[in-house]
C-alpha cells in the first residue's frame, strides 16, 4: 500500500479550521514537498472556483488553484506524483484540461495524475454558466474524450457532448497513459471509475462502506483505490494505532492512502510525515512508493 499526502495549506478539508496554515506561504508548501525524498507516492491539490457561503462549513472555503500550485511543487521535487484531487469535469472543455495538464506533465517530467469528478455544487455550476442536470453523462463523455486526447497532438473524438478533430494540441501529455482517478461520494462514482478510469478516490466514504462497494465489482488489474484515513494520523504519538489504521485500510482494499495528520505547526507536520515514512517502510528505509 502506497502513501500519499493530502497537501496542507491549500484547502481546509471538510471545513476543518486552519491553524498555522492560515498564514502559511508557498515556501511552506515547498517544505512539505520534501515528502518527495521520503518516498511518498503523491501530493494533492483540489479545485473549486467559489464555494457557496452555506457550504463553507461543510466543505471548507479555501481552495488553491491546482495548476499553479502543482506547477510550483513540480519544480521543488523529482519523483512524487502530482494529483488533482479533484478537478470538476463540467467546468472545463476536455481539450483545455489536455493543454493545461499536458503542459504540467511536461513540466514535471511525466508525474501528473488527473483526479476528476462530476461535481455537486449547483451554485458553482451556475456561476460558471455550466450545465448541471446532465453533468453525469457529460462527465462520462469528458472521460472518454480525455482518454482519446491526452496522448495525442492531433486528437480525434466524436461523442455525445464533445467532438473534435482537425486541430493540433501541442503539448499534450508526456505520459503515454496519464492515470485518471474518479472522485465522488456515491456508488455511481465507483462504477464510473471502474468503467472509464484507472482508480477511485472517494470523498467522505468510510473504509467499511468502501469495502462493501468494492466487493460488488471485478476490479481491473492495477486499479487504484485511494482513501483517506477516517481520522487524522498521529504516527509521532500513536505509532501502534497508526499501524492498525493502515492495516485495516489495506484489508479493506485500499491501495493508496491519502494521509492527513494531526499537526499544530509546520515543524510538527514535517515531523509527522517523517514518522509515517519510517513506520510504514517495510525495511525501515525511506522508500514507500511503487
């Protein structure tokens, strides 16, 4: 089981209050990115343009732009993967995603993973004048269009909502196959992931619920199940509980943990990522990621 990091500072996950992160800088994110040399699999950055005030307490209100953030992180790192967890498909034309994140794939030397979802905030769709009611079908078509277009400078696709051809997109992705993970909170998101993507990265779905839903599917080889721990990890003070949590997640089918930590300062956060790396490494060494 691989370990990733739900990057601090860039979002207040599920409305969690910000402490030291409130006034943290991009340089602080760069220090967190030292997880790269500890062997962590990925760092994340999510996307929202504007959160309705009524939702801020439940979803959080801070969302740094993933393209700008991950572009900076790519320059501070060498091997850690850069994950959009998640982009809302309905906010972008597929070719806009190909151009922007294909460029990031070149900048990072092939380390992009696209975490995507169909979205659920109607107010945000309305703000962007994006269709809401058929977002599921549009999202499915966008996934097919992305798969056709990401590796090609001359993409061709004919679908229900998106069609293109006869144009050049340069750069497209560097990777021949950019991994795509589907987020969401429903069984439908898992079906979408199994059918059209390479992994599932749900939000607010318990480990036990995930285990139950996964049993209903014949998962493709190499399919990623990316889950957060249900409570922040504290490997410094609670190493045994952390081991038990990770073991339970692995037993439930998790292939990659997107870790959140108990932390009260940047130095404490860095101590936690070092402690988890040491705790999880099978030989006591720093290398965690496959």
